[in-house]
C-alpha cells in the first residue's frame, strides 16, 4: 500500500451513475452521499488536502475525522483501480 500525501491529486478512472441516495461506480461499488461528494472531487486537479477542506466545509466535521474518511476512501478506490494519483 502506497502512502498518500495531502498534496497528491486523485483522478477518477471509472464511469459512475449518480442517484438521490449516492452513486454506483463500475464493478458495483456503491458510494453514499459523502463518498459521492469525495468521488466528484477526484478530478486530477484537486489535491487531497483541498478535498478534505471541502468535506469539512460541506459536512461541518472535525479535520481529523474528515482526513481519516477521505484518505480511507481514496486508498480503497486506488486499491480497486477506480482512482489513480496524478
């Protein structure tokens, strides 16, 4: 497992469909509303640190919790080959 840094820029590799309650991406991975928000920001231009800041602003959560959740989801999606780091 590669170590992620906050200045890296994740890029989506898969197609997805958005629904009222979240999203479904290729290979049947379902994302809730928060996961969908993070997924949309994985555009290859936005850094992980910027994604964390956006999650804090949108969901009014503590930085430590946002960082843990964002890094965890990004790492999982990299392992599933749904994201790559630019």
